[in-house]
């Protein structure tokens, strides 16, 4: 999977090297990948102001979500709360 991230760029990081990512907590709980249990992620933002999301009554969600992409397996975790980076 070493080439998985080479096709994408996250948060302006240059393509090529795989990002190591950071560790995050949400609601004071350390975030772990639900798939591979890895705990390093790259944070991103996704807009929710689509017709579909409005239909789902997510207008209250400030129209953006945080995404944490597992740097080991590529699973994307979605949060409406802002993840906090862990030291
Ligand atoms: Zn993972």
C-alpha cells in the first residue's frame, strides 16, 4: 500500500511521500481507525452543503465536516465535531 497516497494530496502536502499523519481526539476519546486500528490520520474538510445533505437535515452542522483519513489503510472517518490534535 505504499503507493496509496501518491495519487492524492492532502492539505497541500506534495504528492509523493506518504504522510505520517497526526493523532487526534474527538470528544476526549482518542481516534482509532475502525478498520485497521491505526491511530495516525490526515485531517481534511468536506463541505456538506449539497442538496442531499439539506434533505438529511444536516443544515445545523455548519455545512462542513472534518475528515480523518487513516494513513495506514486509507479509511476515512467523518466527524461533525472538530478533531483535536494530540501532542
Ligand atoms: Zn486504517
